[in-house]
C-alpha cells in the first residue's frame, strides 16, 4: 500500500516564497528577506532555508547578485526556441505516434525522479514508458512519471495507448493546467532495460533530457525522462548577442 507523504520542509518553504513572488509580496528586482529573517519567521534551520533558496534560484525565480544579495526575478520566462522537447512530449498522442507503449506500472521513484518530483526517494509513482521509433529503429525512450494522487482512477493507469496528449488530457479530464516546464539536459548511462529498448550497451552514454512540469503555483505535477542514443542527436539553438 502506498501512502501520501508531505513534501520536504525546504520544498514547502520554497513554495511559500514562490507564492509570495506570484502575489507581488516580493516584487521582481527586490531583495528577498535574509536567511536570518526566514529562519526566524518560519522556525526552520538555516540549511533548510539555504536549500529552499537554492531550489528557487535553480528554477529561475531568484538570482544572486554580488554585493547585493538574493534578488527576485519573478516567474521564469519561456524563451522562444527553448522547451521544444517538453512541448513535443506533452503533446504526443500515443495512439498515433510511431512507436509503442512498453510499460505502465506503479514503481518506486528513482533517485533523480524523486528529486524532480520533490518526493522522498522510493515513493510510489506511476510510470508510463513509450518507445519512439523512426524508420523501424528506436529513436527515443520517454519515461513519464506521475504522482499517484494525480494518476489513480484515470486513463493514465490504462495499459492502452492514450488518444490525446498528456497536457490536453490533464487539462480536459483532470482540470490540471501545466503552466511551465524546466528542462535539464545531460548525458547518463542507461540501465539494463533502457539499454535493451534503445539497442545500446549499458556502457554507452545516452543523451538525457529531464522535463519537469509545474502548474502556475510552481507545484510539480509530473516529470518525463527522455533518453536518446547520443550518436543520433544534435542540439542547436540560434540566439542574438545583445
């Protein structure tokens, strides 16, 4: 049996600060309260406060400026040319896409997914894994993870391909609005099952794009872990030098 658990203290503090930014309590360009002030106000330890602020900096809500402190940036801006992987993944119609659904199951969240979903490691989550194929060959492995409270009793748990994209389904069926995503691009070694599906050696690094989807309040709702054979991928982005 799976039990719902509270988010870690640093996550709850980050969410509180984020809501204050959204509400205009901490306007863009102003300094957030000092670590000492936050420790005193929320009764949390300094390491918890520091970790919460680092989380907000990582996600683009805050930034550090030398000699001035921690500054509010506001809601992260979606920049044209970025986020394409996230848009494609959230819009993909499994029933029409080239490829096949290979896994639908409740699993303990892997460490990197637990961190992305802001859950304790090994918390049960729902996994939907779809293998994208091009020309009959494996091109991309999409592993989407959902909070069980969001997925239970919905079509997400069905072992048949979905007939609309995840973003459309979550909005229409569950009234959940995915507001923005964070993408983290790196390389990693595939595990045995991933390597088999992609036709790779477990010693061959693959390109990894981790997509973290949030609602307007900043609450994480799902994460998709995309894995590509690195030899078949190229990343390019053109931008102006101001």
